[in-house]
C-alpha cells in the first residue's frame, strides 16, 4: 500500500515552491533549506520498504502539481518514478528540466556491479542507493538541493544560500560528535540483514562480514542460516543490524540461535519520534551502534 503525506499541515500558499520528494530524508533536507518558502509532500512513508513501491493516482496528482520532483535515484524508485513523470504530464519535472532532481548525481556510488542478472537478486546496477546513511554524501546532496531551489526560485536564492550555510554550520558541529563515535566503531564487525548500511560502514570504519539475506531481496534458506551460524561462531561479530520494518523477524530468529544481539537502526527520517530530521536520524543511528 502506498501512502501520501505532507511534512507540513498548512495549505499550499501562493508563491511557495511545491516540492515533491519520494523519501522522507529528502523531504527533510528540502525543508531545512526551503523552510517557509516551500511546501513539501513526501510520497513514501518511513515505515514502508522503499524497494517495493507502486505508483498510485494520488502520487500522480502530487507530481502533476510539483514545481520540482526530488528522488533518491540509482534505480531505487525505478518501479514508480518514471511512471509518475510520464503520467503527470508536468513539463516542470521532465528529465533534463530544473524540476527533475536526481539526488544521486551529487554522490559517489559504491557497490556498482559490472553486470547483473536475476540470479544475483535485487542488485542495483547504478550502485547502492542507501547513501542517506553517509554524512559526506548528504552534505553534497544538500548543496545540490539548495542550488536546485535557487534555480527554480531565483527571487529567493539568497534565502536558500543562507539556509545552506546554516545547515553546514550545524553539520560541522555534528561532525565533531560523530568523529568520536567513529573511533568507537572502527574495527567492529556486524552481520546485516540487507545492504542498507554499506555507506555507514565506509564512513565510520566498521565491517559488515555477512548478510542474513543470501542475496539482496532473497529470503534466507535453511542452508544459508546454518552457514551463517557457523560463520558467527568463527568470526564472532558484534551484533546483527536491521531496520524496524525490513528483516526484523528474520534477524531476531538468527539472534535466538546464536546469542547475538539485534541492533534496530532507523531506515529513514520519521520512523520513530526520536528521528525528526536527517541530523537526528544520524544521531540515533550512531547512538544505537555505540
């Protein structure tokens, strides 16, 4: 089931930029830069698995009214964003237009395979799309969002630039805290349910030694679980990483068999009351890993 919800409850006012974002973290960053100059509608709830989303009439209607459509990219939304763009008949958000913003253009993707087929599971040919766990990447995306808003709303370009500076100042302060967390995480080893946390591991120096999923999007077989149990005995990882709505049951089942603890990390902004924006998303993620 697809949900349509707004980050703001006020009606759209004349002169505001109508931003449609696919994912909550994108909407959160857009709001941090646009503040009261924009109206943000987010298409996917934080409790949904972002891999399996289908276009609905309400989403097409939102896209039809958009001044700018912001999306994760790297084919994460391949199942619905192209259809939204085409069906909306909105000239603002067509490919190549300023109102079509693929946020992944500002990052360096990891895990980009040379080739893929169905036997490899749900592999993303353009790279791992879960880069919102990477502070370095998000800083670049935020700069891109500020630039995009300035292009389509030039009268308020200075406003967006000032908010970007504010975001960067907050980012610098948070970096000091996050660097301390990185020292504690360096060298730790984890089992993960899905390939959600590779950017996080790269930025903070820990290792993911194996996955509960034998291949992305493929449920674990009994034989795979037996192999995982043996690997856990040998490598003695620190914990199993998963999210509240994707792989929790399977991760807890493995934990009962091995004695490992399960660390449930937020998958996006808004998934719990403590995760109100992207900064608190990272704070909560690192707090849980500590």
